C-alpha cells in the first residue's frame, strides 16, 4: 500500500475517533412528569431525607466538598426557576441519586491500514475503560405524597472525571433544563 493512501486512512481513522468521542461525551436527558400537575403552584422545596441534603451514589463520591458543590448547584438552579428552599413548609421533596458503572470497549486494530474493511480483523486488540454515569433527580409533591417529576441524565465520562464546580453547575443545569415543564396544550 502506498504511503499516501496509508496516511489518508490514518487521518480518517483519527477524524472518526474524534467524532465518536465527541458524540459519546454528550449527556442524554429524559424527563418523566405528571402532565396533570400545575407546576406553578410549587414555591418551596426541601430534600427527601428529612430535609437534609444527601444522595445515593458510589462510595468514592462520598466527599464533603463534592456533596456541598452538588447541593449548591441544585439550590441555585431550583432558585433560578422560582423555588425557595424551606425546611419548615416544602411543597416539593427533592431526591438525588448518582450511579457510576465501569464499562469497557474493545477496539481491534488491523495489522495494516488497508482501506478494504471486509477482511477479518487480525491484529491486536485494545481495551478502553470508561465510566457510564447516571444522575436522577426526583421531585415529589409533599402534600399528595406522589412523584411529579423525574429527570434522568446519562453520560459517558472519563475515568477521572472533572468534578469542578463549573462542571457540576453545567451538569445540574442540563438535568433540570426542562423544569418546570411548560403547560400541555390541550
């Protein structure tokens, strides 16, 4: 194979790897909510666990600074949406869960960079480890004791994720971007 073709194939492989990495790092967010609820009636909130902020998640995320950054980001985002934290008389109870799962992908490398892709893969394999993180924020109507909103965000993360305050705020903002929902058109 000529060196020119070899170089083009290599550049294409790098380009597609970058595209795949960019796509895989995006956060997918899904919301489930009660369409019959008037969310404008909610003015106050508190945490589900006796109005003490806590979250379920992996032990290595059980860090005081991380917990405080998550709480601050959640409070600021909910306040920006018109809610106020009130432990004495909350309308909504907020629950927060993080799950992190170790996953891996196996990439097979060909012995040569041949542009003929239907040949069997022959060469070394590379194992790539990554994390799949899920954040769940649930909101329950305190008076009616029922869930009214749940947002689930799933994203692939680096093995050593950047939990800076800036990234935490961005993530919480994304997870709550559609809260409160717009009234349904009937």
